[in-house]
């Protein structure tokens, strides 16, 4: 299959698949960023609930012990706790994080299949490549249609992670270090 000419069908197909792969990597990374942020929000809310509960209890104990001025402080703290509890109930950070995690996991599998398709590109027939591409697009659409949406902040974080921090990439040396000695490229004789 001709891949060198920018006007060949093979080149155009490879370009489309590469672009789809890039979009999958971004979306999967966005979902990962959403999971991390939602878990952090849930942790902050829980810590706030504990602190406000302790302060509320302390201020009401002071009232019982004769510090009547503590009543106003206790009422304010108790109201803040009520607001935080209502927010915790309505926003469901952990449940939403789980939905984003499911989407990220499904997209990871599709992403890896795109890599395999690009790897096998030179040995597959054009029709086989198009069939696999169509199947991957259908599965991607299914994930997108059943997943919660990501936001601008997660996209910005993903963009920084992928472009600047190179979060999803490894050098040859880094990969070699992770592999057993027997299959490291650095240990192979160069032919």
C-alpha cells in the first residue's frame, strides 16, 4: 500500500486514523483529569464537614457551659455545615468520578487498538483497515454517548500534560528500563 504520496488513499486513511487516535488520547486524558479533580473536591468537602462538625459541637458545648455568646457562632457554623452537606448530596463527586473512570478505561482500550491498527498498517489490506476504523469509530461513539462530558479545565490540564509534560510518551531508554533484560532494545545487537 502506498503511504508516501500525500494523494494516495493509504496516506489519507492513515492520516484520518492518526487524527482519530489523537482525539482519543485527548479525551481519555480529559476524563482522567476529571476523575482526579472530582476526587479532590470530594476530599475537601469531607474535610470541611469534619472541621465544621467539630466546631459546631464545640460551640454548643460552650453554650451548655455558660458561654451564651457562642450561640451565634454555633448557628453560623451549623448553617455552613448544612450548606456543605447539601452540596455534598447534590453534586455526588465520587459517583461522577466513577463514570469518568469507566469512560477513561473504555477509551484506553480503543486507544491501544488504534496503536495496533497503525502498527499493522503496512501488512493489512485497505478494506480491512477501513473495517477496523469503522468499528473503532462506532465504539468511540458509544463511549461518548454514554459518558459524562468533560470541561474546559480538564481539556487545558490534558493539553499541558500531553504537550508539555509528555505524560503519555516514553523515550526508548525509559521503555527499556521497564522491560525485562531479555527483551530490551539496548541489549540487542544492531544489524
